C-alpha cells in the first residue's frame, strides 16, 4: 500500500469513498451519519491549500483510504480518516495516521470522534490517542466541537483525543 498526496483531480473520488466508509454506521443505529452528504470537492480543496490530504493507494491504483488534516492550535488535527469497506481491517487507517505522525513537525495529532463507535474512539486509543479532559481542550478544538454540534453530531457521545509525538 503506497501512501501519497491526494491530487486536486482526485477530490471527487473522496466523496464516493466517504459514502462507502459511512455505510456501516446505519447498522449500529446511526443512519444519519451513514446518509450524511460528504463535503464537496471545493470544500476538500481547503486541505490541499491549507493542510494536507493523504491517500493510501491500493495495488490496482485506486484510493483505498484517505486522511485529511490541518494545523489547529499548534497540533496537526485529523479531520477525517476514511477507509473503503473493501479494504477495511487491514491496518490502512493506522498506516495513514502513523505516516502522518512520522512526517509532521507538529508536537501532537488531535482529532474528534464518536466515543462509543468501535471503529472510532476505541480504535484511535489503540493507535496511541488519549481522550482529552475538558481543561485540555484548546480553543480551536472547542470551535470544531461547536461546529460538529451545529451539524447534529452530538446526538451521540463525542470526544476530543490527542496523540503526543514528542516527549
């Protein structure tokens, strides 16, 4: 599996992958997440211009997974990690996260996630992230959480997590 930057021409493909990756949420009682419309390519371009977008390329050249991140309060914030179900449970998401951790100068990675979804917070804990206490939540993370709440994501428990990269 090769990890590389997403190109501008590939941005529309990320929406298709996101829809497929979101489908399993319906089976655990979160159909709104499964049916949520992915960001438009124009919105995703933000990560090419102000952050980063990584793709994990399958042997056939298709994108098996992707990761979006941008700087937030001195850390690199992972906005999205999506793995196509055809490639799930093979360590691809972890490979993207570990690649990001190895190649950034940021002191930490952060993310927000569903607390009780097995492939969310428990998975990220296995990848070295820890839940943040309210007092540790930075202004930028609070703003991200505010926007998530406006989008209706707080119907299910969510939390902020952090993976420190430097001692």
